[in-house]
C-alpha cells in the first residue's frame, strides 16, 4: 500500500460550478452561471504547476461542467504539457459537441468520463432533470469510441436505480468504456438522505459489482464506498482467487485511498478540500501552499491517521485498506472521523482488542 503522506495519487479540480444540467443529487449544487470568484486562467495555470510540484498525480478536471469555461482547453493543454495524466468529466449537454470531443483527443486528454444513471431516457433524464441527456450521453460515448478517445462511465447508485444496475452495466460494457466508476451517495449538496441505500443494500450492490467484475471487459471501481475493498478482500479470502479485472488493476491501486489520503479536491474558488464530498476547507490555493496544506494541515493529517477513526472503523482490521467514507461520516454525523454509517461489517474481536 502506498504512503500518501507526501503526495496525493489523485487531484480533482472543480474548474467551475456552472452546469446546464440540474441533477437531483448534485454535490456541487451546480447552477447555470459561473461564479464571479472562480479561479482565473492565470490562477489555474499556477495551480497546475503546484500540482505538478507535488509529484505526478492523476489530474481530473471536473465541475460543474468544465465546458462552461471558455478557457478549459488552454487549461487542459497546460496540464498535459506539464506531464500530468489528465482526464475530464464534461456534462452531456449541447456543449459536448463532436468537435469538443475531438479536441479533447487532439490535445492529449487521457480519458473522458461521462455520467450514466439509468438504462433508458426516462430514468436517466429524470435523474439529470434535462430531457435529451440520455441520448447525448450515449452519443458522446459512441463518438469518443469512434475516434479512439478512452472513456469512463460514472454512475451514482441510489435507491431509485439500484435494481437497474445490471442494465446500466450492459450499456457500459457495450460502450467500450475502460472504467465503470460507481459512486455511492454522500448526502451533501442537493443529495437527500432518503435516496441513499441501506447498509444491507450497499452489500447487495457490492455482490453485483464483484460478480460483474469477473466477466466485464472494463475495470469497475467504487467512489465513496471504500468498504467495497473490505468486501473484495473477504471474497478473495473465501475464494482464494484473484478475479480478473479487480486485482492488480483498480482495486489494488485504490487500496488505502480515502478523502484527504491520496486524494485532494480544489473547489472552483480555490478552496482545498479532502474530497468534493467533504466540504471542509484546509486552505485556499490563492494564499496557501497546496503541498503544505496537503502534507501538514491538521485536517488532512487527521484523515490519514487511521488511529483517529472512531466507532467500529477505529477497531476494524480493514481500517487501513478501507477506513470508511469520511465524507459520508461527516454528512451524516457532522464528525468526519465517525464510523461509516453504511457498512455491515463487525470488526473481529481479536483486532478490536489490539486497537
Ligand atoms: S452534471 Fe454534474 S455538475 Fe452538472 S448538475 Fe449534474 S451532478 Fe451537478
Ligand atoms: S467497519 Fe469501517 S473500516 Fe471496517 S470495513 Fe466497515 S467501513 Fe471499513
């Protein structure tokens, strides 16, 4: 497992909060217009240089919709020129034209991620709250495939689409995406607690993802369900096998990564958060050193110290590979070190006594 004390594995920059969709669960509470205090182009260039100075993290341009910024291609190009592996997550709106997709590929974007939350227009557009979004999503995936741009599909699982995950998986498979990233709800922004799954239902989705991962042509990973790693470890122990596509790919690379631990998030106004789902700022790139905040702030250090975890996460034999979603703990309890509220696991007695 990597040591994330010095540098993150992944840096996510919310280049804008503006977006023309209006998703029910939007973390960013996105609106159609850009915020007047958004980081400027020059500040964005400086930020990217400071990210590069941290090492070689994966650089994700997210939003809002990155395409709402007229300078997004200049910013992406700068990131790529600096040598950062750079990906982008545009929204499926009329801004995502064949030219925009071709431009991503031309300048060297490593991957484009697109959201898909239902297997048909009714379910997906209902979620995204804009008619035509489903068709645009499929079109963008098809267009990227046609020109050879690597893709990723992001799906947020809620109680509304949980039972339709197998159908969504079929679309992901047919799209040729390299990765299916399944987001589990954190009730921040516009997301509602009543849309979240129960801990038992999380486990049922894990069963499905694990089973799919043995035969899918793409990698499958979870976001804000760190305990899927616990599930995978338990299954592997049980089966004494290594399922294709899970190890050594995405799951092993993710081992130990958590909010503020291998991951950092820069908001549209430069706030430095441990995750986009954990809106606690440890500084601002306009006035603080990104490296110092990541390495030395009490918030980030605390999040990397598994001995500070509370409740059953603090007594758990999987606390270092999993640790529970710190964002969900904060959203549901107000304490980012509290135990994960959506995990069925009971730590083993022997480990709990040692902890
Ligand atoms: S596409 Fe993303 S940023 Fe836009 S409203 Fe939906 S969740 Fe929010
Ligand atoms: S109890 Fe906490 S650390 Fe243990 S598997 Fe569950 S979420 Fe992870």
